[in-house]
C-alpha cells in the first residue's frame, strides 16, 4: 500500500508544516506507473585537477586532487510494498560530499544545517524529515528508458529539482544530475570558463549514462535551469547524440553575449526539438529562441512565477521563508506542477510517440483553458528544412515556382527566414547539380539579402559568371561571400592547379571589388607577371605602391618592378 502522502496529493497541494513527515511542496499530479529509485555515485574525472578543501578518499596514491564528480541518478523502479521512502535530508546532505566524501555523519549533518539556506532551523528540520518519492537503490525496472542529463543553476546542487526528477522517473525516464562547480574549486564563476566546465561535467554524465544498463543511449536529452541552461547549449551545439533540450529560464537569453562570443555560436548545430519554460523575468527577451532555425521550438511563459520558483529546492525556500498569502502559495505550487506536466508531455511526445510539430502542439503542448486563466502563454515555431533537405525539395519543384516555394517558408517579421550563411549552402548545393537552377537561386539570393555581395559582384561580371565563381570559391573556402580573402585564396589555388587563365579572373574581380586595397592590386600584378603580361603587371605593382602599402608589400612591389 502506498504511504498516505500519495493519496493526499489529490486533495490539496499546500501542506502546512505542522509535523514531521510533511513537506511544504508536493505534486498534485499523480505519479506515473513506476516507483522511483535513487542512487548516488561519487567518482572522479581523472582528466581534470581540482583544489579540494577536504581530503579525497579515492585517488591514486593520494598524490593529486582530481575533479570530484557527484552524480545523482533517478530511475524507474519496480513496484514494491516494502520500499522505504527516503527523507529529504538524504538529498540535502549530498551538499557536504560535493568536493569529496566525508565520514563523520553527525558532524556532517550539523555542518550542512549550519551552512544551509536562510531558513528558520525548525522549519528546515521539518522539511528534512519529510518523505520524498524515491527509495535508495530500489530495484530498477528491466528495459531501456530515455535519459535526461540535467545541469543545475549557478553554484547549485545535484538535487536542485529533485521533485521534477522523481516525477519524470515515475513516468519512465532516467535523470542524471551533478552540482554546479567551478573549474578548480566549489565556487562557480559566471563566465565562459565556468560554463565550459559545467558543459564538460555534463559530457562526463553522458558517458556515465551510456554505461547504465537501463539507459537508452539513442534517446538522450539535456535540461537545465538558469546558468545550467546556457551550459546545455554548449553541450547540445557539439554533441549530435542530443535529441531534445529543455531550458528552464535558461541563461542563454540573459547571458547571450557569452554564447555569441563562444566557439559554439552556430545555429546550424541546433536541430533537436526544444522546450523553453520562462518565469516573469525571462518572457520579454528571447534572443536565442528567436534565432533558432532548424529546431521545432515550444515556449511556455508563466508570468506568475519568479525565477527561483522553477526549481523545487528554491521554491521550498520561497514557500517557507517568504510572507506569502495562501493564494500566492497556491499559484506557485500550481505553476511548478505545470512545469512538471509540460516537461513530461514534451519528452513523451519526442521519445515515446515520435510526434511531429503539428501533432506535438495539438496533442501535447497546447495551453488548456485552466492554464490560460492563470495567464500562461504558449507559442511555437516549426523548424525549417535543413539545407540538404531543402535542396532536394527544390529539385522536385516546378522551376517556375521556385520563388513562390522559397517565400512560402516560415517567415519572421516579413523577412526571408534562413540565416544568410545557411542559404549560401543551399545555393552551392544547387549549383553543383543544376547550373541553371543554381543561377536562379543565386539571383534570388540578391533579392532576399539586399545588403549581400550579389548586386555588387554582378555589376562587374555576368550572373552566369557569378554562379561559376561562387561554386569555385565555396569549394576552396567552405563558404562564399566574395570577401577579399576568399577570392584571393581561390585565385592562388587555381594558379597552383595550373589553371592560370581561370585564376587571373579572380584576381581581376578582387581588384574591381576592392580597388583601394593595395594587396588586391599587388596580387593582380602578380597574376599578370605569372602570365608574362608585364605591362599590366607593372601597372598594378605601381598602383600598389600608390596606396601606401606596408613594408612587406612595398618591398615585394619594388622587387617585381625590377624584374619586369
């Protein structure tokens, strides 16, 4: 028989702290078909050092301090009438072991309570003594389950969102989490180094998850709250194994500059379905979401929640430490239950039902009348086809309707939706297979992106020549925007390939596009020199000198003038 606590959930979500065994925050939604098991692994990442304050109990010969890895794992467990539920204290005391295992239990407990969040001690003790939904090392259910790698917020704990983790585990998901710690110490810096450190921790957890007998390595998601949501982006941008992402007030919006300046700023890497759940703080500016191109994306705005209401550890603190009315407490607990429901619906749609965008919105994530009354807002956008997929679709279209086909794609503010660099991939793919259609697409490129190179280029060469040169430049540079460097590199490659008559065309175009660039003039002179057209070579070497070149090019121009 389940403990009475489970039956009480459907009666009232707010539990007063009047006695032991009760908690201030509970799920009013029924748990899933499984019991919840929990285990913790204390190990080390031997590829990284760490300046631990406490003596580490596991490392070779005690000579070095390696990065401690505390990994909490929530998983579906077999039904058992005899399972003893853990206490919240079992989670809370994990805080003492984050930088290495300690042995003295009594001292440990007092230390954690003494260094705990600002909450009245009797209230904390009641909460610590309340039951949770998980049981230590419960027998796992046989089979393979989708797995979520969770990144907590700045400087936060393994169990930051333990109530969400238990809810997901009861519904057939495995969750792994570890504390947010800095590169060398427990203190987590808010900068790219700190974010990269947490991203590496998540990748360590991915390796751990793949080694679990009940984890489905082909169904892997990442999730994160606040700063952890930015670390998620670093991981998802470079790991093709990630099939879904959940951001709870992810700081990729708030700290967008860190992402934009990082090596992972490439939206073409984000192709997995994404779910954003935002509090009142994060609903107004969503730069990361707005620029997602290929990802089916879903956003829930919960304006009645504050930032810290999105994690059960902090919400419990808010409910006990703040002078909230009963109505305000009800809103917060209701909102947290919504977060659990939206997250579960998204994950089930992605991993269990393989729903496409339209069905996901219609069957799983559309806001109910109940939610609308609370002010919840929902929006979504369908991911665009990838360049390869769009190229294939173009070949199937009637060529007369190419422009109509392209402009029928999702638009944002009336603009063509593809990032310019991504559309260049499409132009190149089409040019390789169908020159006529490729030239048509290239002409549309100039229309869709009026500030691009196209109109300037075709003022010097024909549209057909621009298509040929575009393809060559792309092949040699992995991109083509007709920059000086791309054109110059392509010209040199053609000369080295013993195609000087082709190469000189690129030197000539570069000089026309960049007439005041002394390097462009020197290289055109060099091209003519190689072709033994010494009169033209002399002209452009002299032109280089007129443009006040640096010492190197000044010397080179004088040397070649002597030779001609």
